[in-house]
């Protein structure tokens, strides 16, 4: 039997001529089948390598075992990394769940707090509604020092009699006017403060005082629609047919603004229906013009639009 090198203990020599051998030197690896066993039609490369180069075959076997060991280590390392990654993911899920839970708790608490605040606010509103606020303290009627003309004219609009009285008591003129020559009589006529009108007239106010547009207190009373103010001015001698710079009388203004009761009162006290303004229009012309405009507006409203039928 052929001898094998001592460095290779993994192979065993077979007889010179085995049943299916190829003569002396044929090598069979321990634990493996013969290269020429029945059913194997080709030469076993590993066995051939062992037969031709016994030392190289052992080196290849050692390299293979090293590769296998290295592969095992890589697999174990990969498994350990995956396990560590799974642990980290699990911890991250736990942390995220904890954060979400805290947020939910905070949100629920915020909603409850908001509900409580709204309830308190609604309760305060109900309490304020149940308890009416006390009326503001009355304005002091005592005036310290003299009343300025601007304050006097403003009081005629606001109806503050005590300021009017203080101004007149201090020697102020009832015909005090502003830069547009409008007196307290003009202003109180527009607002309908008959008590102030009476006070001013009693203290000598000029009833037909004209402003820069030549308007009198009667014009302003008609524009404001205050019948009682017009009556008071007429009773105090106001000229009902005086014209402003546009030639309009008080009747023109009353007609233009459709002040029916004032128109009737002016006509009863001698207002001229045929007085013409600078445009050549009388109060009657204004009435007719107003009627024409109204009729045209109504006719236009009643006319069907193009392509539309009038409903039956």
C-alpha cells in the first residue's frame, strides 16, 4: 500500500488495484465515497487534487474551514446587530407611545381648562346682565369761568340749556356766529331745540339772521323737518319768503324734501307758491317735477324687460 505524507491525515490510500481503482496511488478521502464508485461517471476533483498535490489539498481544506468560521462569525454578528436594532426600535416605540400618551393627557387637560374658562366667562356675562350698570352721574351744571363762543355754539346743537344761559348771563351776544355766519339760532333750528330757540329769541336773537349762503333759521328748520321750530320762528316774525343765494325760499326747501306738514303750515301763513329761484323754478314746479320723476320711475318699473313676458 502506498504511503501518504504525514502532513495530510485526512486522506487514506486504497490498494494498488481496488475493485474499481486505477492502480497504485489512488486516493480516497476518509468519510467520502470513492471517485470510481458505481454511479459516478467522472473523476472526483477533490480526490484528484489530493492525489496529485496532497499538501495543497490540506491548505485548501484549512482555507475552507477558515471561510466557514468567518461566515459563521459574520452571521452571528449580523444576527446580533439585527437583535440590537429590534431592541432599539422597541424602545423607540415605547418612547413614542409615552410621548403620545403625555400629549393626549395634556390636550385633554387643555380642552377641559378651555371649557371651564368658557363657563366662567358665560357666568360673568349672565351676572352682568342680571345686574344693570348704574346710570352715569349727571353732568355738573356748575360752570367755572366764562363760556367760550365755540362752547356756546356747540351747546346749541347738543341742547345744553345751562351753557346757553351761562353764556348769555355773562353778557354774550345771542347772535354769536362761526366762520360761516351760522348762529346758535341756525343750529338749534336744525336740531329742533325749541326751548333754546325761545331763550335766544327772548334775549334778542335776530330771527332772520343770514349765514354766508343767505339762509335763515326758517330754512334750517325746514331742512331738519321740525314743524314746531318753524311755527315758533313764524310766531316771532320770521320772513317765510326770504331767499337764499340760490333763490330758494323755505317753501322750496320743504317741497324738495317732501315735508308735507311744513308745506301746509307755510301755505297757511302766506308762503308764496309762485316764488322763483335762480333756476326759474317755483315750489309748484318742484312738485310737478317730483311727480313727473315719480311717474317715470313707476312706468320704468312697470315696463317689462326685453325678452320677458308680463305675468298675467
